[in-house]
């Protein structure tokens, strides 16, 4: 256990934004907090970061209370919707600023990791929105946080850039064995990026679990089918018809081309997530039933 | 409708420039070194620089600090209170300060006692200009994206660094604007120092106006020359300061997220 | 503590108003002149300020930068310095010592602020929203949308121009050639002549005029917006 949030209550303009929220984020996991806008998820994130105060409740890291600590001493960094790179600094200076000993070498290494090598001296307006968000992520990592908060960081991006950044963030957080808390309104995004998911509604926790568990217990969570444990070089999908019903066969292939799994799905149109075609060994993928199409 | 008003505005706005051109014409044959030889002008220059820079700096500091306080702590009472001096013309403000500081109660002739320091002139300007700076900076802080400050906090920067990266860059331009507006306004004015200032050394504006209007404009060229030189000095100062910061300001303008 | 300090710093000069009995206010030439200048300059500043700012927001003319500079530069020229020059100009065309000459130079000293205030307000409202209003015919465009949006700015422009106008002694004295008395010039004379109650009366007038105008316009604008809204119902 690392981040423990207990009974957080927040009232804003006579309205409960958070109504006794409990949340546990384990070390080295990516935890997603999912809810519609107004569910209080961003407020909770800002309370954890120290940017807002809670009326009652506690937030601890390894038992150490955080709520009295100012944000710049919590070792919690944040990536938000907008990259918010400081405009008077160059791309690299933005990252250097966050490193412990103001090291250009370290900043350059971070830029390499987010696949922006050699862009240290560029002005930030020379970068695209997706690139700026990658720099912002590098900057958040460079501060060597114990927890990184992701506040809908993919919202303003085009679909392609979005999937690219989702994968980048997931890979780096796992590689560096970091802990991350992602806030999103997009369930699909939570399925793709997170190890565990907490559903928040009207300032209260509805359910917590792995995406698979939530699929079992929460009908509202969505029509997902989990394809997990693939340790094989490719996954293939095939749609056939059996007795007049469409059946989707998902084959996980080993190098001999054997069929290892078969999923029979109900009638409907399915999309495979991510839309990115580069399937990787050991990844978990989901099929999602498209709503409204029969 | 708007094109007609632009035309009229342009004509009106060209007038001061035309005025400066005429000043240059009038002083074409003026012997400039005579200004420097005159002890009154030299003393006036020194005291003008002192009064102008002190009043401007204090006003900028207090005004910015108050705007910041209002935005961050949402102190609405403060913005209402700071409106009050804006209803008072400089002349009226100066006279009120004169009444308070020249007689007995409550300050027992602080004007006379501290005349060498132009204490009351500076106080009057600070009282009048703080709300002006406050208003300029309140707008700036209103447009400032709070996300930058939040970001600086979560990047584990110290409070000073937070200010340096997330506030200061955005204050640069409005502070520069306010600085030169105040300098131009305070350094060459008659109204306030004429009421509150001392007879020697006088501020440039007072001396220039008095030399101009005494003796049937016989010494007019001298005052014209001072007005022209002073305007040029301020223009060069402003130009240089904008030039030096141009690259930085452009960078900020292009990269900023509202 | 700091709160008390700020409050007393802002309020204590007003104590001066209570330092004696002002002589009664009379509607004489001095006050008439002053009110004439205040009102006419308020109207002209609102008109030219909004018009020019509107043009600056929307124009694609190549003269835009030049006009922007013309609006910007006068703020950095000491008013009295350019006024010395304008004195020479106006003397050449025979406007020194006339009401029109004083009005013109007072306009020069107020207009840059008015345009800037109007421009900032329109910039904050944003071009897209202002463009939306273009679909309406001119009269309802102004009365239904622009007026309510810009009423507060108009009031601020009036306040600024009034306070600047009332603060001008040298300008009125020099360009008016001493022939046009205003409350401001009278204040200096009564100060020089040691007439404290007249000077105090002048001070009261100089402060009351902007206050009354500001409050009056506030009420007027609110009523106008309410009438407009009722017509929409």
C-alpha cells in the first residue's frame, strides 16, 4: 500500500463535490479514477497534489500524512490536459528546471525517453500539441516523483497521438516502476492504460477493481471482453458466421500458427482496442461492443 | 462608424507628435550647453530622477502585490477600496495631502520638515498610482493561467522559483508598460509638485512651466528644449527596454496557454 | 494587521476634506466650464475610444500597426512636454485662448487611455463573440448586445477621462491663455491667495464630479439594460 485516501469530504458552494471518498493506490500500479465531469475526480486529484484543501478526511503515503504538506514538498507531480510548458523557457530548460540538481544531461536523457532527442534548445511553440504533452510528461518525471498524477492528459489530442501517448506513458511508468493515478472520463482509456480502476459517481466511490473484475460486476462499466495473457507474437481476429450468427474468433498464434483461444461473441459490431495495430507480446487487449449498432 | 472614428482618432493622436516636431523646430538654434551650465536645471534633474524613480518603484511594488493578493486570496473588499483614489484627480489629492501635512494636526508640518526629501510629493503619487498599477496588474493576473502556478508547485519548486517561472514572465510586459507610463507622467508634471514641492530644487516640470510663463515667454526656448530633451530621453529609455526584452516577450506570447 | 494598514493608507487623505468649511458651491462660469468639458470629453472619449478599438480588433488594414503605435506612444510622452509643442501649433492656427483649443488638447491627453481601455475590454470579450453580433442590424446590435457587454467599460472610460480632465491645470491655463477658468485653475488661485475655504470647495467639486457621474451612469446603464431585457421578453 502506498497512497491511502480516507473519507475525503469536500463541499464547494453548498454542494458536495466529494462525499467521503476512500481510495487505495498500490505502489507500481497505474490506477484510473473514472467518472463523468462533475463527479469530483479532478478535485480529488488536486487535493492529493495539495492544490486544494479537503474539508475532512486524510491522505497518506506509506502512513505519512500529506494534507499539511505544501504541494512543492509532496514529491507528487502532475500532468494536466494542457501541457503548460513555461513559455519563457526552451523545451529542454522546462525539463532541466524540474531535475533535482538542474542538470542538462539528465534533461536530455528524459527528452530521449519521450522520443524527442535533440529538441533541447527549441522554443516550445515550435512543437506540436502532442510533442508539448510529451515534454510536459518528461518534466513531470524529471522531478523524480513518488506518485505521478495524470489529469486527463489525453483530452486535447487527436486519436492517433492519443494512442501513441497512452502507450508511451504506460510503458515509461511501468519501466521506471512508478505509481500513477489517472483521472479520466473515458472508460476505454482507463481499460487501456490502467491496472486497476475506481469508478466515481457524484462524489462517491461506486466500485474498484481490475478492468476484468469491473466488467464482471459492474454492468454499467461497459461491454468489454478481455484478451489477456497473450505471450505470443501475434493476435488475430476473424469474424465468421455460425448458424446465421456472427462469431468473432480471436486467435492467439504461436510461431507454429496454432489456434490457442477462441471467443464467441454475441451479435453486434466489435472494435478492437487499441486501434493501434502494433500488438505486443504480453499486452492485454480489449474488445468493445459498439453501442447502438446491431 | 468605426472607420470615421479611427480617422478622427488618428488626427488627434498625431497632434502630440506634431507638437514635438514644432518643439524641435523652435529649439533648432538653441544653445544646449546652457542648460547644463544652469545649476537650477542640474539640481532639478537630480531631484526629478529621485522622486520619479522612488514613486514609480513603490507604486509598482505595492500595486502588483495588492493585485496578487486580490487574485490569490479573492479579497473583494480590497478591489472596492482601491477604487476610491481613482475618483480623485491628482490636483485634489495633492491639496488633501497638503492640508493634512502642512498645518498642525495630525502631522505637524511634515511637508516643511521633510521638504528636501519630497516626502509628501512621493506619498501623493504613491497614493494615486497604486490603484492604477493595481488595475493594470489585476487584469494581468486575471488572464494568467493558474495552471502554470499549480504546475510549478507540483514540480517541487520552491516558493521563489514558483514565482519566478509561473508569474514573473507574464508580469514583465505590463510592468514595463506601467513603469514607462508612470515615469512619463510623474517626471514632467506641474500640478502635484507645484502644490507640495519645495522652492529649490524644483522638479523639472515645475521649473519648465515657471520659466516658460514668467517674463512674457522670453525664456520659452529654454523650457521647450528641456521638454524636448526629456521626452527624447524617456523615449530612448522605453525603446531600449522594449528592445532588450523583445525576444523574451515574443517567446512568451507565442508559447503561452490562456 | 496589514488590512488595517491598507485601509488607513487609502482612506486617510480624505480626512483633509473635513479640515474646514468649504464655501458654498455655486453654478457660476467656473463650474459651467468644468461641467462642459467633463461631459463633452466623456462623450467624445466613449465614441472615439470604442470606435477605434473596434476597428483595431477587426481590421485587416496594413495601417493597423501604425495606428496601434499612435495609440501606444502618447502614453509615454509627458503630457506637458507635448503640450508645449501643441501650444506652438495651436498658436499658429489661432486656437490658443479658445474653448475649442482647450477641448482638443484635453482630448489628446485622454484619448490614448480610452482607446486602450476599450481595446482591452473587447479583447477580453473576444473577437468570436463580437463577430456573432455582426449578424444583427446596427441598431439592435448596439442596443441589445454591445451596450450591455460594454456598459462597464464605458463607465470606466468616463471615469478615467473625467479624472484626467479635472487634474489638468497647466493645460487649461496655457492653452486657454488664462481666459477659461475651471475648478482646477481656481483651486490654484485660491491656494495661492490663501483662500482655504474656496480651495476646499474646489477640492470637494473635483472629487464629487467623478463620483456623481460614476454613480449616475451606473444607475442609467442598469435601467437601460433592464428596459432592453423587458423588450426581449
